[in-house]
């Protein structure tokens, strides 16, 4: 039951924030909470914020690039 709710939350977040499958997969691997993505999204009044998909990609690259360099 929990797994179904989590999957549903990611499907809803994907539609709401217009994310690709790859971006959703990256966010899941990073351990992001789909219900908290609204806090990360940049709005018109916050032009300094990076678009959500780019932000997730940047976090993913930072986290997993360090792992690849260490091995």
C-alpha cells in the first residue's frame, strides 16, 4: 500500500512540475520527497532560482560524480 502511494505521488509530481522520466528517477535516487518539490520550484518572483529539472540534475551530478571519482 505504501509503495502504491509513493508511486502515485511521483506520478502526480511529474505531471504538476512537467518532469521527464529521467528527472523523476534522479529525484527518487536522491531521496527527494515529491510532496516537498513545490518549495524548490522557482516562481516568477524568484528569478534567481534554477528550474526544477536543472536543479535536480545538478544535485544528481554533484552527488554521484563524487562517488565515481572516488572509485
